[in-house]
C-alpha cells in the first residue's frame, strides 16, 4: 500500500500531483482531504490545500508486473492470461507460447516455484479480505500430469498386490504426492504413506493388513 501526503494551491491540484507521483488512477486510490486550504484576504492568511492519497493494493496488477519482469529477465517468448475471481479469492494464471516448456520445468518444478512466488506477491498486503489462492498452469500441463500420475498409481498398486511387497515411488512434489494418495485412498487392497524429507520425499504403496 502506497501513501502520500501532498500540498498544493487547490485540493484538485494536490490530488492530481499525488496521483501522478504514485502512478495511479483516481479509482485505484482512497483520497482524504486533510486541509482544504484558504485563499486568504488581501494577500494575507493564504494556506495550501493538503491531501492524503492511499493507493489500494491491486493483487492482480502486482502479479502481472511480477511475471512480466521475470519473463523479461529470462528473455522468454511466453505470454499469460490471468483470471481473478475476487468473490472466491482465486487467481488462475495460464501460460502459453514458444518457451512454455521452460516455464513448466522438470516435472512442473518451475511452475510450482512461480506459483508459490505469485502467491506471496498476491497476498503481500492482504488484511481482512481472506487469502488469495493462486493456481498456475501452462497449456494444460496440470491436467495431463494428473492423468499420468493417476495411471501410475493404479499400475503400481496392482504391482504391489501382485508381488506382495511395498512399492516405493520416485521422489515427488507435495502436489504430486497428493494426487497419488487421493487416487488410491478408496482402494480396498492397498494404502499409501510418504517417507523421507523434501525434496526427496516419496510415496509408499503397501498392502492393507
């Protein structure tokens, strides 16, 4: 949140100068008139007007700026769209473009990192309006990855039953482990749990006792 107090000959001029300095539009700010000023009489008693202008924190605007800066620094030919549902406090970001694979990273690690950073930016100045949930995707990667992991969970569950031994999967992110756990939570023959420490934490598929 940016706050600026400014004095000028008139209230309107003080507001205009404040908004220019803050780089904000009138509908993005709360304006408080501290002193309306006085024209005085015969040159005596003149007093400048004074206002306090507070720019409201715009989460979507700040996330857009953050992502554009990141993409410019990395020199990536990638664009994005943001769908911000204010009522539900959900901000969805979808990337697309030539270098979208770089944004996804190895098994989505870059996408997860950017999602977390954008969550921090979006909630930088949240107060009583609730936490903004940020969901980030790139050309449907999340859906495709989820389908792949569900298929893996089912295959490995069948393997555990077949060999009568625990099956330990490769290290996964918290998001990926959650998909595995949920995919097998209603399976009558196996159960799942996680072992190890991030980033090497793994899911274990074991036979139910």
